[in-house]
């Protein structure tokens, strides 16, 4: 089963409806029902969530359960089961976990939404009483928090698309930077953003307008071949949405040529967004740099970088 990990920003088409829980709790919570901003899942603790889809479409094309992990998404298997009876309420007798709906593998990530496709199960509930009652636990022993319906923001959601609509179709793409500079023989990784953030097909096809000047691989990494100008076009496989980066390739300065340098002062004065990509997982990232920064350094011909107050250069014995 495909799982897309997301940030909290969410775009919805005209053909979808978002439902929030009418009840949620967990089996081991010691907080009074209806007052806790999060519920927990673990091997031993089961989160219980119930949705009422009476106002939903008669025909379901797609159903996506969205859970927000405020402390980060763990690397684990998440088990989804039907919770019965579905007449339970917060503060009352808790239902039991029944038949299995699915099990999905989550990949470790920073705080954000995990989206889980439960379309087949929701279709069976829409043909019954339109109550979706779920029990969730995980493969790990440690408790992991999920925002509850009492959370201020990023509540659990069940997104329902009618059979004639697809809220997960690609509506646009954006390449960053929009203009890049690279030396011949050197490479630069472009960034791509696909809209909406929960698009189901994020495959991008990259193409150079002139491969004798610049080449691009399937990951959006451009390579300067020879001096000149060319365009790199990113096209989504779904709906063929496009964006372009204009690339200028320059000849690398010779050994005896003079080149400029620049000094980086206190990073707190400018903010990290100028230097690093957004939404980084510092435990796994290999290239954290903002491609706009790299491109502008290349454009200015900066070949020597001095990180002044990043590492306390003054009076340092290093």
C-alpha cells in the first residue's frame, strides 16, 4: 500500500469532503475523556477513532485517513482494525479491536501527517450505517502521540472523494531555483514541489532543452556540459503540469585566475531558511543546502566561503 508523508498544509478539490472524528480516545489514557489534545498508539496502547459519514457522498471513489504525529512519525508498522461496537462514546465503555483493515509501514520523519488509504473499508461502511470506527496500534513498545480531535490544529481527518472526483491529482509543480548557474563539469541539485502536498503521483520527468549545454538526471540534478544557456523542464507524469529552470553554464575559473569569496555571519541574523531546505530531517539528510543559495554563490563566482560566527571563529584555538 502506498503511503505519502505530508506536512500539515493540505489542498482539497471541489470533489472531496473532510470529516473530523466525533469521538476519539485510547485504551490506556489517564486523562479525562474529551480533554486530551492527543491520543497514543503502541504495541500495548490502542487509539480509537470514530467518524460519522452521514453527510458524505453516496459513492466513494477514494478515502484517506490522515493522522498528525506532533512528535515525529516513527519507523514502525501501524495496524488498523475495525472497532466494535461502533456505538461507543468518549468516557464510556471502549470498543474492542475487531477484524483487520490493513497494516502499513511508516517511515521515520519529522512532525507531520501520515496519510493512509482505507478506501475498501470505508466503502463497506457507506453501504451500512456510515459509521467508520477504527482501532489503531503499532509494532513498537514506546507510546507515540497522535493529535486528537481536541487538538488546536492538525486534527485527525478522513478525506472522502466521490467517485467522480480525485482530490489527490496533481494540480501543479514548482522548480527551485527558477534560474540556476553552474560551472561546466559541476552539478547542482534542483528542488521540486508537487501540488497538492498529498498528490498521489509525484513522479517527475526532467528534460533539458539542449543537452550539449546542460544535462539533467531523473532526480533533478543538473550537470554543466559547456558554456551557454538552456532550460530544464520538470513535467509531472500525472496531468503533465510543468515548471522551468533557466540554466546558465559558465567555464570554471583557471588555477591562476582570481575569484571572489564571501563571509557568513551569525546564522541567527538571517534565519535558516536562507541557507537550508525546509522540512529537513537532520538525522538522514545528505544535502541540506537551499539550491537558491548555491546558485547565487555560483552566479557571483564565490569560490571561497568563510563561516565566521557559525563556528565561533574569533579566538578559537581550532
